[in-house]
């Protein structure tokens, strides 16, 4: 390896390397990973930062105890904030290294890949090296056939939205090495609610980063379970649309709009059911609009604002706030739809869509501020 990375006998390496490990309930996985990474401190000016989202299994306690005898090991314990992308961003912003490596802490990324990524980063003088599961020389042992197929599809969509990086094979990787001085301004701009930190970073860079890939041996998870769920898939859809819109619309507005589409379906379903039961169109509108608003609130709480998700009594109190905040646009929705139906065209579908269109911006701005307390 280059002398600028690895220390020769009796010398000190010029570059300082920070390894960022985001964790959530990885107590059983992190011990062997840290042992292998800390073995690199004789070859690197090493800093290892564990960013833990207040794990309930003792992950942070183990790291804290180990750090007493390992000065290069640091712990960031996060309470009241969570999420993989935000943990990566926080770890990179707190790094003191010249170079940084980000890797998962579930045992699927081999610590041995760290040196290979750093070697390529320096030897080729690139800005970013991605550990790719789909490199011709990579080995995928840790993905089921279904998960592998999903990852291939996700990468195809990502490649379509990022044409300047079409030579890459794994936009969804959780393993990458980068030069902090060149990437830090873009890291600061990454939306920490995004689907994948790497995809967001590439999108923000608009093709200005020099990027290469190194093959990964992707291992099966030894302990614990995957964090992949419906919210991650939702985030992926939002990220794709956000990029296609050239990032000119806030991410949360994109998510809010997608939820609004589902609310349209709820409103149309309820109004049509009530009409079938003998109610007039005008009489069916109020309960349909309220049902749509309640649906939007619950879905937004689960997906759009999941990192600020309300539970228990605050969930009910938030619904009341949401309905109060949305009351004026709801009345506008009902009024405009009724006027459209009676005076413009007796088409219940277009009448309701006209009413719904009026309320989107108000609902997004007002509910974001007064219900989930975010700008």
C-alpha cells in the first residue's frame, strides 16, 4: 500500500483515517468488528467513531467501556434523534481525519475491505471509493435472491436519475471511503432523512466527484435482523422523485404530496360509498374530506415525519391539532368542490380534485410547523 496511508517501520503515516460506524442494537456484531478495525491502528493514524442511536441492547455501554483503553475509539450516543443517514452525516461532520470510511456494523462489510478502499482512494487520487456488491469481482453471500433482485432494480432506477455516474454499479452501498476536504461541503447539504446517504451525496454532487468502485465480499448477517422496512422503501421512492425534480422541491414536500395522493383515494372512496348509500354529493363531502385528512395525518406520521413520530396520547393530540390546522382548507375544499359541482360541471371526480388542489400547500406548511414542530 502507498506510504501515505500505511506507516513504514519507524515512521508515522501522513494521512489520518476516521472510520464511522452507525449502530442500532448491534451489541453482538460490533465486538469482532471493532477488534479487527482497532488492529489497524498500528498501520494508520486511526480514529473510530461509533454513532449509536440509543440502542437498548447495550451497544453504547460496550463501546464506552472499550474506549477507556482505546484512545482512538470515540462514542456518540444520540438520544431523541435517529436514522442511518443522519448518523453517518453526524459521524463524518465530527471526524478529525483527512480520509473517512463509512461501513455498516452488522457484520456484512468486512473490515479487511477498509485498507483496499483507502489504497484505491489515494493511488487513483479520486474523491470517493464505493464498496460495490455488484462489481464484477464482488461476492454476494449476504443477500437473499429477493433482496438481491430488489437491489438490482433500485440501482437501475438510481443510475437513470444520476446519468453522470452511470459507470457505477452500487448506488445503494453502505460502504464507502472519501476525502473529507473535497466532500465536506456536499456532506453538509445531505438531507439526513434521505433513503441512502451515498445516493443523496452523489445526487447533491451533480457529477462533480471523481468516483471509483472496489469489490466487496458481502457477508451474511450473523446476529440481529435487517433494518429494511416499508419506510425505507418509501424513502427510496421519495429520493428518486426528489432527484428527478432537480432537488428544487423540499424532500418532505415530495413525501407529503405522495401521501396526499393516497388521501385523494380515501376521499373518493368514502364519498362514492356514501353516494351509493343514498347521500347527496354535497352531503357526502364533509365526512369524506375528514376521513382523507385523518388518513393523511396517520400516514405522514408513519412515513414523512417518522423520525419525529408521535405515539400514544401525543398521537391523538397531534390529530386534533392537524384537524384544527387543516379546518380552513378543509372548508375551502368542501366549498370549492361543491361550487364546481353545482355551477361548472356535475362531475364528482374533477370537483373533488379541484377542492383538494387548493389545500396542499397550506396543509404541508402549517402541519409541518404546528404538528411535528419542524420548519
